[in-house]
C-alpha cells in the first residue's frame, strides 16, 4: 500500500535544506517512502524528490516518457535514485522549459548542461554510475537540485524566462502551428 503525500510548496523551508544521505536503504521506512514518492508523482510528472514531500533525505524518483508538454521525451520506467553524486557534466548548455510540483502555475526556460555522469544507489542497494544526456539528464539535474536546497528558479538567467502555465500553453500551441 502506498500513500499520496502532500507536496511542499515554494516558501516551505524544507525545499531549501540540503537533504541528508540515506543510511539504511533496506529499512522499510525508506522503501515505503520510495513507493509513496512514485504514487505521489502520478502519471503526468517526470520526477519528484523526497524534500518535496517533507522528507529531507537524498531520495528522488525519475520517470521519463512523452507527455503532452514534452512529446519528444524518452521512455524510462520510474526508478529510484538514492544518495546521488554528480561526478561531471559535459556538452553545451541548452535551454528547455521546466515546471515543478512545488511551484504550481509557472514554467521557466532553464539552462542546463547537456550531459551528466551520476553515481547513485538503486533501491536494491546496487551502486551504479550512469552517463545520460539530453532530456533525461535535465530531469535528473532538476531533481538533484531539490536534494541540495535548490529549485529551477535559481537557475534562470532572467526573470523574463519565467512564465505562467497559461502563457506556456499558449506559447506551446503557437510553436506547434509554426
Ligand atoms: Ni521540482
């Protein structure tokens, strides 16, 4: 049984804390938190981090699939990333629109490095090192920021790159008809 947890919203201090590493990954409370995070993120979202549900722990869930807003996203089943360490980044910085469950009603055009190499634990405790690029690398960097007290707003080059969800949808429709 998993539970839908309440999402901490921008302004909640938990979003600005550096999350603590998980020490006992096999502990049922941690495994339940992972299940609850997956349930809470639902089907329309690409990632969620434990601080967003008021747990200041280095746990995040990444899921990738094409959505209405991101039709070109690759498919990747939900997986847990625990105690991640960003080893390196590579490639040119690129911009893409991002939203956040903790910042409802807004989208930002966020610059991020194209590729990353990340070391982390899977939920079964296996340590993996993975290099990913493009959209998936972006989703991971967004959630990784949450574990370090950062949100995408901190990455904006200009406040002109922040729009409301309504305006984002209008821009997207315009883009499609171009
Ligand atoms: Ni977020």
